[in-house]
């Protein structure tokens, strides 16, 4: 693996946001949820598709804060455009556990 240059890391805009809407992504090939994440006034609300259905139900994650990369280009997934990448940790069984702050923080804060 190549070492990452500091300037490259600084380009990644990783912020915290709160899930304000979640629903099953019916058209997805792999099971996924469609999320709307509020990143506060400076960024706004962004949509994301997340393959997290093994551990998360839509009704259970409304209000949960997540960490997401907000400066990737939009990615079309079927009829849906994902505007950010919600991060998580892939386990040995290929299921994903969300990366979340351990205490509530202000939406839009950038990873330091």
C-alpha cells in the first residue's frame, strides 16, 4: 500500500450528519437503504445509498448521526443519485457497521 500524502487526506471532506429519512431501496440490485442526511446549514441535506440492511432498519436509524464523505461526485445507482458516501466498517461476513461519533455533535462538523 502506498503512503497517503497529507494534501491528499486534506481533500477528503468527511463530515458528520444526522439521518432524517431512510427507506428500503427497492430497485437496488444488492439490498440497500436510501438515506437523506442533514449536514447542517453550510452543507445541507444529501442523499446516499447504503448497503446496511443486515444491521439497520429504516425506522431505527432516523436521528442517528453518521460520518460521510461529502465531496465525491454524484453516483447514479439505478434511478437514484447518491450524493455522499456514508462510511462504515465491513465485517468478516461482508456486513457493514456504520461509522458514528460516540457523542452527539453539531451536524456538518468536519473530521479533525
